[in-house]
């Protein structure tokens, strides 16, 4: 479980996040959604420790991240995995070297153990046999999967995904969504996903936080969206006329 | 302008402090250092070779021209060329060139990693990125620059000799007499000190500009330019300081 407690963040006079208080639950795919510029990425960066909030606290289970020193934070980082928007795979390394990197850096595993773990992770994301390829030789969807494999290689307790579906076709996006959801349950993780892909919201939105201009606009489960009276949420989710029509027809049918 | 300079100096000093921390895994730092040594050292051989050959040749030709009609003995050309190349030409010109070649490469590499979120990815993993990405480059610069400079000095003197003999500016005996006259090992010491200082400057200053690059391709290009310009200015300033302190 990750708890954001009364998070405020501003850059100079520009207020980005205003009183965010939310719990991201374990074994669930927690989604942060909102329009561009709503503060999603800033919130995700605060949660993962890449940015400091102006005020407020971030708790990883019983640990208050704000009270940790640099060394303790680095220690905590070993239980965190992150999938970046552009995958952030190291260009100069092969797929295997990318996935091995966290193990090379932080563990004393033998070469055989590392290889076995790489194979397991690649198998888990259904990408066998690409160990020696370089990121530039892979498609966008494959790069995301390698990114997931690298993120889970140290068996993290917390997984963060920044726009995991950006740049992917709808079919591949669903594959990535399902993969993240399955891994979250299998590995008993707390997963936080920052997205504005409505398919993802309706597919894997176990626990959703909607941001509007840096404030919490709505929270809930994907199943509560259709019945919600929140106008901003409805306008945001059913932004296209096509989806609006579908929704109206669905309600007429009911 | 002055405020900006103070800001950069302060941030550079704070940033430098974070470089000096215990490596997460010594072997990974060692591997990266070897890779950087190969990049900086072997990767720069060609350009150092070309530059140093021409430096020696031009100095030999011009000295012969300037001293040709005077009463100064011809062997003085060898003597002046040797000391000019060792004390200043080899370390300074070579490092100015290296600042352009290696410095822009370092700024682009680290800046690209920053823009493509590679540095963020490492930070999330718990890697001390300033240390892992910068320290190996500085160490490699400190090891390889003196070697390149020594090579440049040797090639500079050698090419000066060859060009002058081929051009008939002086005889081999005159040149060798000049080379062996008034030799002072302290000059080689100055050369090594200069190369160490310059090697540190162009690696760390370039890494600094890459590390704090702003988003966008224009910013990345500017980081590369700034890396080269500031490295060159600092090399020239420290050249003057070292000259004053060590020979003044």
C-alpha cells in the first residue's frame, strides 16, 4: 500500500498539486488519470521519489519516505520498479544486459542465477529469445515489455508505470494492461499507473484517482464510472462524440 | 551574468560532492571506467595523432623561418621546439582538441540519457547516477589524458624533426644537439600536471553540462556547445595559472 498524505507541490508561483490525499492499494492496479497538465506525472514522480513535494508525506506501507535519509531511500528503491513512458532502456546494452543491470548493481547473484532470472522475466512478458537484441531492434510494444521485465527483475513490492500505453496500438495496449494487472496480482505488488488511455481505465481501473488542475476530482472503481454523476469525469471519459453516443445508447437500453 | 556564474559554480560544487560516494558495486564502476578509457583514450588516438604531427611540423618550419636570418645557432630550433611542445603545445592544444571531441561527446551522452529518462530510471533503481555516470569518466580522463599528451609531445617533436630535415631547414645533427641541450625534466613534470588538470576540467565540466540539460534537442545541442566553450575557457585560464605558479 502507498499513501499520499496531503501532498502539495508548486514550482515557484505555479501550483501543480493541491491537497492530494489518496491510498494506492496492494494487489490492485491503481490509476492516476486526468487531462494533460493536470499534474499526473508530477504526482507519480513524487510517489516514486524523483521529486520532493512542497509539503505532505508519502508512505510506503509503514515507512514514511520523507523521514528517510539518502542511504535509506536508496535501500527502499530496491523494492521499487518503474516502467517509463519511453521505456528508458539503455541503448548501448542488449535486452539481457538491460534486465541484468539492477541485479549486477545490487545483488550478489551468480551468473547462472542472473541468467535464470532474466529468462524467467522475459518468459513472463512473453518475449523469449530476444536476449541479444538491442532496444533499437525492438518494436514499441516489445520495448515496453522489456521495460516491465526490467522493472520486476528484483521482485519489487511497488510498481510504477508512466503512460505504459502511449504510442501503442489498442490491441498491444490491452496486452500490456493485462500483463501489468496479472503481474500485480502474481507478485503481490502495489501498482500505480499514470495514464490517459480510456481503454486502460475501463479495463484495469481497480482504484482510480482523477486529477483536475492539480486537485482530486473523483476517486473510485471502473465500475462506478458509468453511474457517476460527476460531470467532469463523464466529460473526460466520454470525450469523443462516438463514446458519448455509445454511453447514451447503453443507458437507453437499460 | 555574474549571478549565473555563481549559480553554476555553486551547483557544480554541490554536484561534485555527490560524485564521491561509495560505489554500489565496485565491479560495475570498474567496467564503466574501462569502457570510458577506451572511449577517451583509444577513441581519440587518431585526432591526437593528426593534431600533434601538424603542431610539430608548423612549429619547426616557423622557428626555422624566424631564426633563419639571425645569428642564433640552428640547433636552437630543436631546443625551442622541444620545450615549446613539452611545456605548452602538447598539453594545451591536445586538451583543447580533446575538449571538443571528448567533451561534446560526454555532454551529448549524459544529456541524451537525461532526456530519454535513463537517468531517472537509474535513480528509481537506487543508483547514485552522478557517481556512476560521471566518476568513471573523470577517472578515465585523468588516466588517459597524460598518456595522450605524452604521445602528442613525442609525435610533435618527431614530426618537427622530419619536416625540417625533409625541407632542409637544418641537419639531423643540429636538431639532435638542440634536443639534448638544456634538458630539464621539470618541464615534463609541468606537462603531466597540465594534462591532469585539463583532463579533469574537460571531463567534469562536460558531464556537468550534460547532467543538467533541459528538455529538447536545442537544449541538448547547447549543452554540447557550452561543454566545449567552458572547458576551453577553463583550460586556458588554468594554463595561465599553472604557468605563473610553476614557471613564474
